């Protein structure tokens, strides 16, 4: 079963933030091949560290009073 457009869009966002993604020989991202692969990619990459919270002011992260 093919992944939904929403899954593909989200996977592309995660791949961009992650910097790479596994692809087939023709360059097609594996997450575009099936719903199962898209779900695996999302689960594996959605918890990535995208914000360096060790630097800056907590108010800059949208967390007031910390």
C-alpha cells in the first residue's frame, strides 16, 4: 500500500531536518515505497534533536518563566 501524501510530506520534512535518508538505487527515498516504510522512517526520526537548547535564552524557545 502506498504512503499517503501527508506521510510523504512529513517524511520529506524529517529527511531535510535530518540531512539525509535511505534511498533506492534510482534515488527514490525508501519511505516513498510503502506506508510501512514511511511509518518506520517517521518513528525513527521524529524524535531527532533539531534545536540546540544548550545555547541561548529559554524564552527564545517559546518556554516562558524557565
